[in-house]
């Protein structure tokens, strides 16, 4: 009969052996779990679309976790339905294809319930769960784990097995970690897709803005305007108005050069815009038969060298004020351009004329017929440019038009406010 010390020693050896075996399997499972997660994390590298990610996860759930099948559902938020997006196993007889894909309403079935609650579930015996939805064939255990993105359920990883009580807490933990890895990759992929889409939109807006600048240039420097300027210079020479001809030619040449120089720029220094407008107003003053006065005032808070404005955006409003506001008036014609700074990053240009007003001007142009408000092609192009500036530079831009009245309520001109946020 063995002695008591021998029995105790043998017992300790057995206990130690059992402890080492348990420890071995514990660390083996832990190492295996970490290896699987690393495998999933690295296998998703380079997957550039959401579908690529889903197909990769479905495939690896089969090969790495020894599952019989795996189906990934993505949530269609508008319709509140879960759509089978990727699968591996009997549902996937052909690569990247799902046989007879189904949709599950949120809240219905085990998958729908997990989507509604956001809580993963393990069903040991689906034959005893009334929520179970038969897809391609009856299976007796199921596990469903939600994929979260931005705090909401984005999709479901679902697997079924022919054996009852097949899935364990270890499976659940692994799938929850895989779902978290998926969510990170999905977030990155969505961000990249948004950035790419935004880049395409920006490129399109730049193209549209360039085309619109060219159209605006043609509108502002149209053949009619050029012909009238050259014809005016020619008439001054014929009538021996040498000084007027020299002034006409000088302003015309400088205006043409500045317009062509700045045609490709979205913003130019304010002092250059003012110089350009002065050349334009000098030419118009020489062209018209009826004299008008004009002045340009710049608020002392504004540094005309460091503040930038959209080039030639103001000119069509001056043209409109001169030809449709001041020229029909008999006398005392004045045009005021005021540059103000109502805010730290805001500039405001006021274009004020003491002309006949918009109602009378529209009546003259339409011969008294009741038609829609007149809007010149140049002003229409300016409004289109404003919308592109707002979309492209994410900046504030606003144009407001006011009718002015005298003390007796008669028309006393028009005021146009062009306000915009300066580019940083």
C-alpha cells in the first residue's frame, strides 16, 4: 500500500499536469484567437469597396472558424430591410454570387431582431425559436453579430450550423472583434469614397467656373462693346478730339489688358478690381452722350492690397446701372460704388444709382407690356458665378437689390448690395 507522502506527491503531480494542460489550451485558444484577428485585420488590407470587405469576411469565417456557412447582411436604412450582400457556403455556389438572395425586414427573424436591438445572439436550437427564418435549408444553431458604424447598426454577420449548440462564447467574442475590425475598415472606405466624390465634384466645379469665367469675359468684352469703343476712338480722331481719343484709347487698352490678365483667376486684389472698374467707368463716360458722375469709396478699415475679391463680378451691375438707370434720366446722374467691411471676413460692395428705378426701366424696355423682370446676360452670369463660388469655396455670398424712393414716394434709383466672405 502506497504511503501517504507518495499519494500526496502523486496527487500534486496530477494536479500540476491538469493545470499545465488547461493553461496550455487556454493560451493556445488565446493565441489562436489573436492570430485569427490579425489574419482578419491584414486580410482586409487593400479592400477598397464595402462589398470587397463583406465578401472577404464571409470567406474567412468559413476557412478560419470552420463554419458551415456565413452570410453578411447590410442595412438599407431607407427601406429598413437587411439585404444579403456577401455569402460563403451553400448560398455561394459561384464566386461573388449569392443564390436566391433574400431580404429581411428589421425586427423580423433572428437577424432582424439583432439589427433592431443591436445585441448579438447565439441560438443553440433554432427549432425551438419561433423567430427562425428558413433560407436555403434548415440548420439547428445560429449566431448573429451586429456591425456598428457611427453608433448605428450597419450590417449583420450571420452564421448557421447543422449541429445544435455549435456556437460558443468564444465564437461570439471572435465575431464581435471581427465586426469591430470591419467597422473601422468600412469607416475608412466610406471616408475615402466621400473624399473621392468630393474631389470629382470640386474638379467639376472648377471646370464649370473656368467655363463660366470665359463666358463672362465674352459677355463683358463682347464684339458690340469692343466695336463701340474702337468706333468711339475713331470718331474722336476724325473730329480732332485728340485728348479725348488719347484718354479713350489709354483706358480701353488698360481695361483689355487687365481683363485678359485676370481671366483665369477666381480672386484678385481689391485695388486691381477698383482700377479695372475705373477704366471701365472712364470708357463708359466717354461713350455715352449724357454725362454722369461717379465715385468709388473704400472704407478705411479695408486694406485694398491684402483683401481679395472675385474679378469683374461688379462690372455688370455698373453697366446695368448706367444704361438702364442713369441714361434714361434727363439730368443729375450719379453712380456711387462703396466698399465696406461689415464683418471680420466679410466685404460689402454697394452700387447705388439715382436713376429712374427698376419699374420704370422695365416699362421702357418692354414697351409698357407686363413681362417678367428684365435681367441682363451679364448679371445672369454673375448670379451663376456666385452659386459656383458658394459651392466650390464653401463661402457666404449674397446679392440683394433695393428700390430707392424720395420723400414723396417717387422712384429715386436702385441700390445693389454684393456681400461675400473673403477667401482665407
